[in-house]
C-alpha cells in the first residue's frame, strides 16, 4: 500500500470520544455509535470555529500498540478550543505536530477504511502510537476519499 511521509503542524480537534480496543468484539459498535451520535445528535453542527467541513476519526492515548486500548475521537478540526462554558459538552484532542505516513483511500466509507487499516497493521512502520487519524474529504458514503495519517517516530 502506497503512502507519502508528511510533516504536520499541531491540530486542535473537538468532538466526542470513547475507549475501545481493536480486539474487542464491540469495537465496531463503539466507533460506529460515536459516528452515529456525531451526525444524528447534532454534535457536528454544534462544534464552534471549525477550520473546514471535514470530519476526523482520531485514535490516541494508546496503552501500547494497535492491539491495546486506545481512545477514539470523532471530531472536527477547529481554530481554537471551545469556550470554557462549552468544554463539558465535547472532547478536545490535540493532534501532535510531527511526521506521519499519509495513505489516500477511495471507496466505500466504512469498508475501504477497514480494509486500509488491515493492511496498515501488517506494515513495518516505525509508529509512535501517540496519534493516528482519518480525515474524511467528503461525505459520499460509497465514493469517499479518506486520508489516513499514521504517526511516525
């Protein structure tokens, strides 16, 4: 699977989160449930100061590697953290500046991403396991373009 190495500045992301594990039988339901809440409960629409219309699927706070527990955040990139009075409504995540392997995936929004991660997990990348994320370039379910960023040492 082809990728390019990119260097990113720190990003602020605001959304909702949950803890899960790739080996957990309910991992798909946990992540899918976040995406459902994000759009169907108006969370996406309510996030202030979005820098663009793209949605992010973030994986952070790993306890070890891809087989260990992590926090998943469904969010939008914002220009700043929400005001203090709104912070209890959201999870704020800082995507660290640094080097990332960027993979570009096209196809069904769910199946293409799942297949890409299966391949990425088999690759010998010098991963940091600090923060990986998906950036959804559009909202077309069957013809999506998704950029997957994997944090590198």
